[in-house]
């Protein structure tokens, strides 16, 4: 299954950092007849989930290097997100990031110049009901992946070793909750996670930092605010409200609905990740945000307006009438806000969309991809929603 490139890489231990250089190299040194192709790759872990699949699709559409995509395909992973990708550009491997033998083999055979780790258990409500899976994947899984990556990186030499990067994708939730007038989280803000999900991500961030400090592994960590956009599993706030609104079901709002979240379109997040990978300084962490703080009530009201405009209900009833208060989540963080001036200043990042624009595009995407949502809303998903929220409604949780 694997292309044998080991012999060639022994001769050509060069590193191509971007697509332009890649094309330039290919033009200067066309392949000899019969010679195996030397292909730089990146390895994406968890690339069948919401953000990971957006990242992979954009990466490949930009003509960047081929991707080896390792994903366990939990309930949140979906291979159809990646359907149609050419096999010479995208290699999907079904497996667990905690499987050190598998990751070591993939690294040795594909020799990626970077590993980008999206793989995680990500839903806060699930972490409250069953934290163990979160520790298993987010903490132990990250540890095993880091160990395999460290061994691989130690075996690299020269420019290849110099250029290698491990990028840990994390969340603003590791910083805990802000008061209404507190300044936004900066990279130096102390970690104060409040849910098992956030605690497990914090542990993964600390491990990543430790591998940088102790072993010199060139790590990068990003802490991003709430994402929304195509391919988001409908247990999270935005797609659930869209689907419930379309079906005329209740739109449940936790507590008073005045919890504040900062929102970023997933495409803006992915661009920030590419910048971090290419220009980020090893050992650094970068906060990524959208500068779009909204209460949950504001978000749901905006979604209702968009749905009424783009897909009016058959009976003409405004979607707002479907909003219902439900008991608040235990330990619910009141406010997240992210100061992303470091990545703006150092790497030139700025979000391209306002929340209103991005949300409109997202509603349009879900309207145009009904078969995708029908497919992912499986029996197991329905069982979870029933247990967590009761039979009356299909959930109204937050992003994670
Ligand atoms: N969604 C957000 O708003 C948000 C914001 C900031 C940071 N993040 C972080 O970004 C990353 C991706 O989030 P998402 O929303 O795309 O998550 P998701 O739940 O949609 O996808 C997670 C993916 O990881 C895979 N996976 C889970 N356990 C695995 C394992 N042990 N080995 C290999 N693959 C495994 C799943 O199959 C799935 O494809 C997570 O680390 C999350 O903490 C998410």
C-alpha cells in the first residue's frame, strides 16, 4: 500500500516548506523515467471530524502537500466529508492516535514534515456524563502520539529535522471563564479548566509544552474560540439550532442564555493554522479568535432570522417562537473571549468574515447538504440526545 520512498529520501533529505517551492523544485528536477516520486507530506490526526476535514479539504484545494489522515472514526468522524479526494493526494488511515505502533509505522513510511493533531473527544456535555473517554484520547492518546512523533523526529537529520513541526490544536476553554468586564484571554493567562473536556485538553497542552521544553521537539499550540461552519456534527449549538429550526422542533437554550462566546468561522481557523504551521515559532502558543463576542441568545436569534429568510416555515411561524429555556449545564462557563493580537502581529492573521456573514454561509451550506445531515444523525446520536435532554427536543448544547 505504501509507496517506497525510503531509498530516495536517503539521497534527498531536503525540505520543501511551501507549495510554490514544491512546484519550483519539480520544474527544476523533473522525475526520471521509472523513478519513484519524492513526495513531501503532512500527517493530520483526527482529519475526519469537523475542523480536521475542513482543514484537509482546504489544504488540498490550495495545492499543498499530500495528506496522511489518521482518524479513529468515532461518532464525530465522518469519511464522507472527505469523499472524492484523489488517492495520490489523500491517504486515509483508520486508527487510534494512541496506537503507537501504527503511528510510528506511518511516520516512518510517509516521513511527514509536520503532524497536526485535531483528534479529540470534544463535546463538553459528553465529558460531564462520561469523562473517561476524554482522558483516554485527549490525555493518554496525545501522550502516545507525542512519543511516536518524538522518536520519529529524533531519527531525522539536518534541514528535515530543523523544519519538522508538531501542531497541537486546542481550545480557549482551557483558560476557564471570564467575568463580564475581564480582559480577553492572552497566551499567558493561567489555565483554569472547568469541565472534564477542558481539563483533558489542558493536560494535552501541558504535555505538548513539556515535550518542547524537555526534548526540544518543535511544537506549536493554538487555542481557538468557538468554531462554526460546514461539516459540524449536529450536537453543537449552531448546526443543532439550524436542524431543529428546519424541523420545527424546540430550540433549547441553557439557563438564561446570556453566556458569551467568541465565534470564528472554521475557514478562518484553518487559515490561522496554516500560518502557524508555516511561520509560527517553535515552542510558542497562539490564541486564535474571531473578535465576535455574542450571547447564546443573540446567536440563536440570528440563526432564527436567517432561517426565516432563507427557508421560511410552511406555516409562516417565526423560528423565534421555538426557543425554550432548559436547565443550565453544571459548571457552565459564563464568558470566553480571546485576545488574538499575537497571531495577528506575528503571523498576519485576521478573520476574513464577520459572524453574520459566516453564519449566513453556514445556514446556506446546511440547506444545500440535507443528505449529509440525514446521514450523520444516526440512531446512536438520537439515543444520546434523548438521554441527555429528554425526548422532547434534540438538544441545544454549545460548541463543545
Ligand atoms: N469545535 C470547536 O469549536 C473547537 C474550538 C477550538 C478547538 N477545538 C479543538 O479542535 C479539535 C477538533 O475539533 P472538532 O470540533 O473538529 O472535533 P470533532 O469532534 O468534530 O472531531 C474529532 C475527530 O477526532 C477523531 N478522533 C477522536 N478520537 C480519536 C483517536 N483516539 N484517534 C484518532 N482520531 C480520533 C474523531 O473520529 C473525529 O474525526 C479538537 O482537538 C478540539 O478540542 C475545537
